């Protein structure tokens, strides 16, 4: 019942129901809005708090994300670095493996001894000692039995030590390099084959044969079985040759070497004499060695007397300066004759070698003395004052006593230019670098100038230059004192010492210089002075290849003159040199001739083209059937005659003028070639 009534009312009156529903909605909205309007501030506070919390959360998240990104990036970088390192290590290992494989395939480079090095020379000294030992002791031990028996242990040690050195020398030879096409050969096989194919290997092999095994058959009394060890004498001779080239006193070494050879020959002859006496019999006659068991002379039985007596007899015989007992037997005569012949050869060798050595030692002095003698004779013939003659002689004495008599260019003329330059740089570069105008020059120019420096020596009181002289060279003081003096030659303004220089401005010949190329002061040597001279011609010759350096030097010289107020900058007062004017006029004249020649060439080409056009026009008129005017032909004939006349006139002029410059000749040849080509083209047309 309760439910039906509202339904009926709703259904019956729909309009009222809709109004009611609208009102109810509005009332409900009012009811809802009422509490909202009551609490707006609370909502705003809650919203602001929530926004701040959200922002904080976002910031935290962003920081975390950034940290995570950084950590990830660091991890990535570490991984990449590790991977790169691993790759590099792998590549290095691969390269090492490849190098090992290549080294396996390639022949190994040996330690090769340079025959021009110090190691080779030191080894020659070592191998020369056992060679000298064998050459002196084997023959002595074989002839004097006491020497062999009393020191047998020492001989065995020395013998086998020398054998070991000989064996090491053979190995050393297989590692000694040689030059092929200027390069040191380092191939083991080539070095070994070269040594084994040489004569020296055969001699070395024979010298290493084990002849000592014969000791077991013959006994220890026969050291001559080691005679094959003497075949290594070539190494000792090589050592002496190398020493002669290396030493600073070659003449003294040659004399000592010659004396050593003579002593060895006398030693061998003494041993042969004692053995020959033993073969004949001691004391058999007056010629042989005396008896060993003579009670009156017991000392003849000792080893010292045996060797000293034999050496004395050998020396007297070979030098032919003493008397010995005459031989009695035929064999003694033959032995004596052979000794005399050997002695004559030795005496001649001694005299000849010593004479040449002494002459070589005094060659420089003799040459210098001959120069002095010639000058003395000249001054005596020309009746020169004694005071001046004494000054000349003192000057020569100073040169000789101070080692300055040699001419550098003559001494160094046998050297190549490269070595000359290096020596000159070490000797003179420091001196040349002190000159301020050359301080910033190119190294090549300085090297050329260093080679052109000429040493000069001045005596006390000599004038190097006088005021007003034409300056053709500059000077650099190496040693000594120079004084800038007045015209009276007594008053000194300045004293120049070592390292000073003068005359550099005059050789540059700078335009506008008030002094020109003349000297502005008197310079006199106080004592003996050593100077380096650089001439103007040498400087200009060197500067032709260095134009930039020339302009730089002129600028520096101009600055120095401006600083000293010795230059005139007014162009009206700067007069060019006559040589420059002449060169400029010649250049203009040549240019005019060249232009005239080219103009004539252009006119000829114009006439030729004009003739060719006329001929073509005539050919066209023939083809069309029109009559050809004879005037053209006459003009052509006249033109050809004129050309011939002009050509003949030009030839005559050229003959009169003579041969022109090379450029004119080349252009004439080109013109003739072009004319020939034009004629060929015309003929084809």
C-alpha cells in the first residue's frame, strides 16, 4: 500500500515528478556544496603537501636513476677498458708470435767483428804474442837442449795456451766481417765460406795439426815438431801494419820494427851456428863453438855462455863489422858465405830504411828551410835592408817554432770535401760564429765560408790595414793583440784581442755608406798576431747561391752603419756603381733587341697570313670562273722580293753584330722551325 501510492502519483503527474526530481537534485547539490564551501583551506593544504611529497619522491628517483646510470656507465667503461686491454694483449701476443716466426725464417744476425774497429786491433795484439813466442822459442829450444829440459813444464803450459789462442783465432776469423757494396756482410754462411775458401784457412789448418803427438814417438827432446806453428806469422805482420797506421809516431815505430826483425834474424842465425857446431863437433876447430868440457874454460858448458857466444858470433858475421876465426871445412865455408850474403842484405836494408825514415822525419823541415834559403838569396840579390831581412827571418822562425808553417789547403787537399768541411768546422766555426753579421746565417753558408778562411800571421809593428785603403777582405783575430792607432802610428785608441773582428762592412759594399769600401782606421799588430782572412770575392761567390742571406747581411750592415751614423739615406746622394749601371744598360739594350726581333716576327706572320688569304681568294675565284687580277700576283712578287731583301739585311746585321745571346739564338731557331712548318702547310694547301 505504501509503495503503490507514490508510483500512481508519479505516473499520473509526470511534469510534477520531473520538477520534484530537479528540485531534489538541486537540494542534494546544495547539501554537497555546503560542506565543500566550508572547508576550502584544508583541501589546499593537503594538495600542497602531497605535491611536495611527490616532488621529493621524483627527486629521489631521479638521483637514484642518475646514480644507477653513473654506476652502469662506470661498469661499461671498465668493461670496455678490460676488453681493449685484452685485445691489445692479444694483438701483442700475436705480433710476438709473428716476430718469432719471422725470426725463425730469417737468418740470425751474428755478432760480426768489424776489421776496422778497436776489437779487431786488440785481438791482433793478443794473437801476435803467441806468434812471437813460437818464432823465438821453438828454434831456441830445439838447438839448446838445456833450455828444453830445465823448463819443460813451463813450455808445455805456454805451448798449449798458444794453441788455444790459435784455435780461438780461427773462430774469430769466421766472425770477421767484410764489405760488399759498401755494407758489412753479416751472414754466417758467407763469412764461413769466404774464410774457408782463402789461403789463410789452409795455413791456419796446417798450423793446428796435432804434431805434438810425435812426442810419444820421438820424446820431449824434439820441440821442432811444432814448426808448423810458425805459419801464423801473417797475423803478427798485420798487427804491425795496423799499428804503423794508427800511431802518431810512425817513423819511430818503423825503426823499432826494423830492429826487431834484425834481432830475430840474428837470433835464428845464432841457433843455427850452435847446432852446426854441434853437428861438426864442439872445439873441432877455431871456427866452431869451443869444447864444452874444457877445464880451462868451464863457463862454455853453461847455457848462458852458449847463447851469448852464439849471438855474438852471429851479430859479427851478419853485420860484417868484426873479425871471426876463418872456417876450416867446406861446409863451414858454405855456411859462412851464406851468412855473409844474408848480412849484406841486412846491412843494405838497415841503411836504406833508416835513411828514408830520417829523410821522412825531416822532410817538412827541409822543405821549410829551402823556402827560407830562397827568400834569403832573393833579398841578398835585391839588396834588401838588413833590418827588414831580420824581420823576415824572425817571422819564419815564429812560424816554425809555433807549428804554423804548414799550409792548411795543401795539407787537406787529399781529403774529400765532406771531411774537409768537418775539420774546418771544428777548427774555425767557433771563430766565425763570433762575427755578429754571420750570427743568424744558414749553416750551409757558414760551412762554405769556413772553408774559405785563410790564416795569416803578422809580425810586431806590421800594419794590417791603413786609413783610406780599399777594403777587399775582413779579418778575425784568433790570437794576439791589434791596436787601432792614429796617423802618427804611436797614439793608441783601442786594443783588439782574440775574438775581435773588423772590415766586415767594407766587403759588403753597402750603398749609401759614407766611407764606401775604404778603411776608416789604422790597425797595427802589437806582437805576433794570428788572424783569419775572408776575402770579398770568396764571400760574394758564396752569397750567389744564398740570395736571402745576402739581403740579410746587407740589412745588418746597414743597421750597424745607421747606429754609427755612417750611412747617407738620401736617395739623391746614393749613386749606383758604374758596374751596376753598365749591367742595367746592357740589360735594356738586350731587351730592346729582343722586342725588335719579336716585332719583326709578328710582321712576318701577318704578311704570311695575308698572302695565304689572297691565295685562297684566288682559288675561290678560279672555281667560280671569275678572272683573277694580276695586281695580286705582282704584289705577291714584290712582297717576296722585299722579304728576301729584309732577310738578307737582317743576316748581314746579325753577322756584323756577331753571335747574340743564347736566348736570341734559341728564338731564331724556333722562328726558323715555325717558318718551315708554315711552308709545309702552304704547300699542302
